[in-house]
């Protein structure tokens, strides 16, 4: 029983630390990263864009589709 509890605590701590160190500290940092990668990789293409998702606290780099198809998410920048 103790081994299972300790294993759970270690895994939960590892997940929390991973999320803490791989996310941005603010919406501003995530916004800057999204727009920088968009500019660096896709230049001035109007086909690509960055959008802020308030519900999930992230910026999303996406590619617009034609004919009213859903956009393709390229990268997420959570904060």
C-alpha cells in the first residue's frame, strides 16, 4: 500500500514539474512565441494565424483551410 502511494506521489510531482517548466509564464510570452514562430516559419502568409483561447489559457498557431473546413492546429502555447 505504501509503495503504491509513494509511486502515485512521485508521478504526480513529475507531471506537475513537467507542466510548470514547459509552459509560458504569461499570456504575453505565449503570444510572442506564437507570433515569432509564425513569422519565422511562414513569413507573411495569410493562410497561418495565431489565436488566443481564453478557456484553455493558450495561444494556438493554426493553418486556415479552404471551403469552410476546420482549421489545422499546428502548435499550442499554454501558459
